[in-house]
C-alpha cells in the first residue's frame, strides 16, 4: 500500500517513484490494486464540483488496467492526476456511526413503500419473487432510492448508500448478477444489490466504469473499494466547464516531460530514494483554483477516453 500511503501523505515524489518501481518489477497487479484503492478513497471525499474530474480519471484508469500494454508515461500521469484530485477534495475523513447515518436518512425509506409496476419491471433482476418474505423490504429500499434520485437529493443518496452498505442487511441476489459469482450473490451483502440498482436505473457508462473498477480481479476487497459505490451519485449529473486548472495542466505536462528521464533513473539504480528532480515540479500543497474552459483542456491534454462496456448478461 506504499503508493496509496504516499497519496494520503501528499508525498508525490514517492508516489511517482513507486509507480515506476511497480512497472519495473512487473508488479502490475499491485499497481492496479493501489490505483483502485486510491480512487476509492477519493470517492469517499468526492463532491459535485469534482465529479467530472473523477469520471475522467476512472475512465483513464480502466482503459489502462484492461490494456495489454502499459505506457510508463500514461501510468505516471494517472498517478499524478490521482494526487491532484486528492489534493482538491482532501479533508479529514471521519467515518460516522451507523446510527448517525440512519438518523439522517431513515425518513426517506418509509415502511410499506412499494415500487410502481414499471419500477418492478425495471428492477426485476434484483428483486426476489413476490412470495419471498423479503420482497417488501427490497421494494422499500428501491422506492426510497428512486425518490431521492428523482428529487436530486445527491448528498442524501450518497449517505444512504453508505448506510445500507455498512448496515449489512442480508440481501441475497435472486440471480448471480451483478455479483462476480454465485457464492457472493448468495452471501447477501447489500453492496451487489446497490450496484445492481445503479446499473439498472441509469444504464450509464460512468456508473459502469466505477462498477468495473470495483469488481476488477475481485477477491473479496469490498471494504477497500466502497468509495467507488458511495461516490457514484456525483457521477450522474456532472457538467462543469473544467477538469483541471491551468496550474494542474502545467504539472500534468511536466510529468509527461520527465517520464523518460525518471524511468531511466529508476532502471539505473536499485536505490529508489526520491531525488531533487521530483520536487521541482509537483506541489505538496493544494493548488489555487482558476477557471479553464473544457476546449482548452482538451487542446492541452489531447487524450481520448475509450468507450467502456459492461456485460450485464448472466
């Protein structure tokens, strides 16, 4: 978890060096896991104003980890972007108690709430049969989540996702999807039910990308990836004029510029201690915000984001 820890500590030098070390040592699984943990932690802190940037980073991340070849430059740029976004949204993360979360959201899930016929049809893949004793509970949760979405209650929806995940009511899936296997689907962890709800409700590539990252090489890492689910409400109505400030774009371009020399440096020594070159371009403190139109950002970065697909068939 060295790369993740370097982000938490805002130690950008170590982060970029560690990225190169993982690639040099062919530890691609470790690098992927660290990146996913980093963006998941950001998801616990994300807000509406940074949602577009998070979408952009997660799309690039999934494109990199599913590719057969990994560019050192793109890998370093992704690490740098994760650091930049973390600096932008960073605040002390204090986990509320489950009781506190419940008090904030419970009135949105009244007893006896039921989906309409259209809603039942839409979510039939994640609702048990009508004769199942849990049928009313599934309806209650789905009706409450749908109302929050219809009323644009993004912050309350995010709290609701955290509460339902951490409360851990048993909610086994009637089918395997969207769990990765039948064993997971029958455990009843509500995280798969909640992902199923979001994927079915939105049929949106931004949500699918987060789910793909959440389930990437899944081996039970739910807790470390919860932020990808909790932050999902801030993916849905993103439409801002800028992804990066001018200062941030300068940093990203400088990372591209030194990628080759840094890679050569890593490969020329077994000592991966940070050197002064890294401290000349990457800030350790939060950057000032400056508006930048999206077309200018595109002209500077010139990176295409691959259209991502998720298989929703059983």
